C-alpha cells in the first residue's frame, strides 16, 4: 500500500485537502481505488458515485488516500455504506477502515439501506494522515464517503438534507464554475451517442460527448458485453468505427473492439470526449433546453454544457426527464396501438396497461481450470438462486418484477442479479464435475433493455412493422425480429425469477421515421437509443446496438442541418426533409 | 363440426370428419381422418376412419411411429408450419438420395435452413398431409368452436370449465364470465386462483376488481391467499388492498412478512396516508407484531415504527 502511496502522493500533493476540524472524504475521490471500482450507476437514487469491492469472492486490494490534517485530536469516523443483503446471515460486503496503520474496530457494510455507520474513533496528529478501505469479503462491499469529526454526531441520512450538507461541507457553489459551449451536446456514450457525435462532428459541428464511464460503448462495451445485433442501414461507414463483432454475450472478445471504438472516437476532430462525467441536470426554459450539468464521477469536478441542440442518448431518457420532455414507461394496452399477437397474448401486449418492462441483465464469464477452484458458500444468495445451478450465463439472465422500477430500483435489480449469479455458481460448484470452474468475470454494470421512452412526433409501434409502413422520413431500417422478453416465472412460478424468455416475431424490413427521434414538446432535444419514441412492443426490434447507432447517426446529421438553417429538429422534417434524406443517402462514401 | 357429450349430457369435445384431397401439381390423393378439439378449441387428437389408414405420398402406409409423430406435430400450436407456405417448406437443394420423388416429380426434400427447421416435426414423406392437417386443426375450426361456445356458454358450462383440471380451461372460463357471474363463484375462483399460473391470476384479479373501495367476498378470499401466490400477484393484491383503504390493509396484515422490500414500502406508505384512527389497528395488530420476526425485511417495519412513534 505504501509503495503505491509515495509516488502518487508526490503527484497529487498539490490537490490534497487541507482538512478542517471535521471533514468529508468522498470514497470515489481516493488517490487510488486499489481493487475497488467506481460505481456511478445509482447516483440519482442514493446520492453519489461510490466504491464497490467487486472481487467475486476474493477480497480486493485496499483503496487508499491521504489527507493533510490541520488540527489534530480525537476524531469519530463514519462511513456511508449499506448491507446490500440484509438477512439472517453475516453481511456479505463487509470492510474496515484503516487510519495510519490502525484498523478501526467496527466492521462496516452491516446496516440495511444507505446510511452512516460508525467505524470508531482515532486520535489524529496534524500533518499527513493515510486512510484506506480494507475489503473483508470480495463480495461487493460498498463505501460512498467517510466523515471525520471531533463531535459524536453522525451526518444526516435523509437524501435531500444530505445533499445540502455535502454541498456545504465541500463548499461547492450552486452552479459549476466551468461552462463550455458547443453546437451539440450528446449525453450518453453508447453506440447511439457515439454515432451521433461522429455524424455531427463530420459535418463540422462542435460536439461534446458526455459519458459516465471510462470506456465508450454502453451495453456493447467490454464492461457490459451484450453482443451487437442489427443492421447498418445507411450508416455502415460510421457504425463500423464503433461497433463490435457478434461475440457470445459476456465474452471477453468484447475487449478487442473496445480499443477500436475508443481510438476511433479519440480522433474525431470536432468531438470533445468528456469521459467519466455523469450528467445530473438539464434545465429548460420555454420548452428549450439551456444547458446540461455534469459531474466527474471521481473528482467531483463539474461542467455546465451549453448548446442550441441536445441529444439524449442516456438510455434512461435522463435529459428528457430533467428538462420536462413527455415520456412513457411500461406496457400500453394492446388496443392502444393495435399491437395484438394472438399466439402470445398477454405476454406480448397486455389487455390493460401496466408497468412491466423488459428486464436488465448482468453478464458473466467462467473459465475451466485443471485444478480445483474453491468458491465459498454464499448463504445470502440462496434466497434468489434457490436450487438453480449454472457455470455459464447468457442474455436470458435478466430481471424485471412488477414492484421494481428499472431506474429507481436499479441497485436492487443489479444486486438481485449478483445474488442469482453467485448463488447459482455456488450451487453448481457443489458438483464434482464443476470443481475446475472459476468465476472469471461478472459485470457490475446493468445491461438495461428498457426504461423511459421519450415521446416524439411519431410513436413507433408494432403496427408500423405489421403494416410495413415506409415513411417519407424513414431514416433507420432494420430486419431483425421484434423481440420482446418476459420473465419465465410469469408462466411457471417455480422457475427462477432471474431468467427470461424471448418472443420473436419474424418480419421483413421495417423503418423508423425521423419524427421518432426528437421530442414532441422540448423543441431542441433529439433522442437516440432505447429512449427513442416508441411503444413497449415497438422497442422490441430496434433496441439493439447497430439500430440505435443508426438513430444516433441520423440525429447527428439532422443537427447539422438545424445549425445550417438555424432551426429546431421538427423544422427539418417540415421544411428540409429532401435535403436531409439526401444527406443520409450520401453517408456511404467518405466525407470530404 | 359435431359436439361430443358425456353420459351426463355435458359437452366435452368437438369433432369433425375430414375428407380432403391433398394435391400437388394436379396429382391428388384423399386424406380421411376424424379430428377432435376440446372445449376451448385446443386440439385433442385424431383417429383414422375404419379401414382407411394414412399413407405417405408414395403410398407407403404410416408406421406406428408416424402416427405418433403426426399427433405430436398437431399438438404444437406454434409449429414452424404456421405462417409458412408449402413452397417455403420445400427445397431443391437436398442431395438426390434424400429427395422423395412421386410420378417423376420431386415432392419433398429435407435439407436447407428452412426445411431443416421442420425436418424433425413432420412425418418423413408426408409433408403435404402434415401441412394440410395442421392448418385444418388450427384454422377456421377453432374460430367456429370459440364462436359457438361464446354464444351458447351457460353458467353450468363455465362451472364445468372451472372445475376441470386443465389450466387453460380456467383462463377460458374467466374470459367467459361477466362481472355478475364472477362474483357468484368466489369459492371456485379462489380455488383456481390458488393453483393457476400468474397470468391467469392476473386475469382473475382484473375481472374481480371493481372501482368500489369496498372489497367483495371474492376479493377478500383472493387477498387471503396472499402468501400462497407468486411475487408478482402479491404486488397486484397489495395495490387492490390499498385502494380499499384500512380494511384492505388489515386484510393483508398476515402477509407482511412475505412481502418484498418494495411491497412493504408500498403497504407502509398507504398505512401512513390513513387517518390516525384507521391506521392504529394496522400498527397495533399488524406492523408491531411482525417487526421482530425472522423476515429479511423487518428492518423496514422497524424504521416505520421508529418514525411513526
């Protein structure tokens, strides 16, 4: 730990905090996260990115930081954490805090729900103090922040009060101190966002691409590893720069295409990549977005992004949500858009609308070794896994339930999937023939299929597919099946609740109009990706990466015409459609 | 189409005698069988006519295995034969040794991507018979049966379906029941609710629910089964109970320890929204009694009590 500390400290000594009598340290801002991972997925629900000890059963290396203490003396220390599986077993994600080589007595990660747990007290001397997080289990302990105080009063737990308290402790001004201006701000660096940035950048727009991960690609990235499906449509040249081969779901082959994607995005002349920045607000005035604010997931630095045009490629439709765009969530009644498929009835489209959506996946990969590999018992996982055994997973490891919201309950859904995987793997490992299996990789990032769908001038539905509608503004095309998933336990309650099945409606080519790619009521907002304007069943086909990439490229080009004529996205359809469609047609050749 | 009755004169099935030519390029041969459907229009089985066995296109008679295979194919409502034309099922790409030729003309081959899909489903050498029968089984006959049943379904008939042991009959019965009939059979429907699939439970709940705050006898019985049904149905029961206010929440108090965290939070939020007088019995007789149990989510109850008290 200290060998690592010395050079890092020298490097960062100028930014180390001169601490007051009480002070807050964000765990994600530690000098070194060691083997812990920065998890920014659930900021909107629990208040902050946090460090996650995702060791798949092997305790991870310590995370570590140092701080220059001004006033010494006895300090009480709290960690904001949670027991992620409360129950009648030892909490799986326990860790301890080490201060200057002294291990504080209390094991942490033992109380249900995010809150401050008391770690112990320590006498601090003025000067440099070293602090580290010691993972005890390798099973997803989590730490959001540490608070040191001479007083015995813990920080607040209420989320709203906590946010204000945090602002006060970090002396953060109300608005970001740095503002950047662009022609187009794209939020979300999945294939849709990347394609939007490339297309607009190639047409000469100054583009900001904001993405909350270090790696681009979203569900296609080597961090999530959902394989790429769909066709290129009119945008093969652009999409080949960022897509992946059709590797098996969860395969480490995804890493090969990650490098290609990241490198190709780095060289885009007009695109500024803002990696590890997570948007947290979008403000509109007179139904027009003025700016998007984003925060760095480790340093906490903030930037305000101003532009005349914005693309929501966040998947969850956050930019639309914050700015007041109309959106839908759940399944429409079968009669709303006449999306009936007699064969599957209620599983396909319900008689009455409900809040069901397709679920999220966590993919994983195992290796088979010549020697016995031990995997410890995970009693806390068996409530979920029950008797299921598995040494491999696929896309159908998917979870959705009608008391859970894919956004608001994202952490619960991710944790449920981790328990499903760890428990099923542990069950399989009790068999002699599985002795050599090792859990080589388990994603900690949710691969979401469906959540908010922003409403555009046209809502793309299954009916558009059945009627083979060829719109005057067909900018995206696809031939893959309309593919809607359901949880297996809806048909047979004895099945594990984390396994799904797919219903495939095979069809010929279908088209998505440009009018499904901009907001109905926010005048300067495009959307690309799974938050485009569609019904639940309509999403079934085009929700995959190349198709969403087509959407991104299409809106990137539309943005260039918006700039050229000084108009909003809708006016491109109303007044410049021929030029726009011609611009799309010209995309197969290299731009001059 | 004929109705088949049992000894009590209850309708138990439908039957149709099929005499149809199976033709290819003007060459036809007869196909004679009896087809049977159940009361919901689902395929039950077939028999041959006396002295008229089934044969393949090259006149070879069906073997015992072929008869069984045909039945298996006809049981498959979602066979690849659905939505496919005969032309799509035949390919000329098969090696000559695998082709079946009749009167000098190739009539069936079994290779290629499309045909491979059905290769194991159809009787070898009898693709056309299989295709014709499958489309007879799932064609107009089903519509006719459903129309007949919908028009002639009596209460006795619906009860017969509810009392049957086949799950698809239960859903069918619920579909046939109007609001009045639903409320007249609370005991039967509760019994079905206990053993049917989550999808049928959802259907029963939709049919049983009214806009009234007050719970019907049937709804009370369904809520009483809270701990015996699946997790998704439980959410639907909680939502219904919440709509009825304090009586519904009280009716659900026994189920608190079986609730997920989110379900408990829904329940407690509804309890919190009640007037103090209405809330008190729920706290005293429900929440307090369960706040120290072995359930994994009792901490949610404890947090509520800390806040409430």
